[in-house]
């Protein structure tokens, strides 16, 4: 029997894929269709992957996707150069409540690394998936609370180089949504909001209220219409899910 976290992941993936434009999911040369449903995976579900000396981890991921016949892929990381480590940071890459001098120094180092990261690796990864006949349609990235506009722009440029049409927001909070709107519009990359179970927090994507707040944005993002509750899981009001389906339908073709 699946536990609550596994169920949430499954429901979230279904809702996100259901809101993707049809051409994006039909781009794969490899076919993983079952009874008319396009199937795929998030690469984190393949962990732990073997560390093969001298071999690009992306090649290992691709081999695993081909082995199980998963044509549509949401990528967690492009691999390559490791980012600088932040000292005394908060949970899940977010800023801490109290920012120490060590945090501020190392966070600025990460900021500059992120802004100046070359795009060649992202283009290389995209080519690898294309050559393998796999459809790399989504990326996973947290837009944390203390990102500057140049940082956010850099992240969207990286996703543009990766040629994805959307990305899973992972630990991104509701408060960052308005700041992402102009970048999502400029680069035509939509955030697919990843829900959590902290329904008492007004900044976490967890409750019907937070999803409705996202839905009211002028540039509506794709909504992952799932909410977690302590001890049980339920779908958000069907109106929300129907809105996502309607939005997806209007972008077909």
C-alpha cells in the first residue's frame, strides 16, 4: 500500500502532466503510452543511481529511462559543477529566520555562481535527451525567498537553454509567485506548483486558499491541484482542477 507521501507524488505528477500542452508530451520518439495515457517520471524516483567513474550522470539517467520505457521526463538536476555550499541556511534551501554573517557571505557566493553559470551544460543535457528520443519536458527548481531578480532571471535563462516549457516549483513559496510572473511570461516557462502538507502556513502551497491565491495571478501558472491534510489526502475542490484542465485545453495545437 502506498503511503501518504507516495500518493501525493503520484497525484501531483498526474495533475502537472495533465496541464501540459499536448505537443510537449508528444515530442518523445520513445513511446510510453498506456491506454492512451502518456506516462513518464521524475528522475529523483530513480535514486539511488550508481556512480560510474568517468560517466556523465545524465547518461546513467537516460539509460535508466530507456530501460524502463519512460519517455517523458522531469529532470531534478543537470549535474556538472557543484554549487557553493551555504553556511547556516534554512530548511530546503530557504533563508533562515536569523541571517548570520557566515550565511550572508556564503549566500552571496552562491548568488554570483548562479548568475554567472554558463548555459553550455544545460544545452548539452538537452541534446543528450533529444538524441536518446526522450521528451525532457520539465525541470525541478526552488525559487527561494531571498533570490534577487538577477538570480531569478538566470534560473529562467538556464531553463530556457534546457528547452522545457514548465518547471516543478519544489519548495518555492506562495510569496514568490508575483515576482516570478514577469519571468514566466518573458521566457514562456510556467511554474507547476508543488504542494505540501503544512496547511496552517499562509506562505506554503498547501491549502485551498493558497492555491486560489495563485490562481488569481494575472499570468496564471499551472496548478497542481492536490492538498495534503494530516492523516489523509484529498483533491482540492473540483473547480480548481477543472480550471487547470480548461487552461490546458486552450493551449492545445
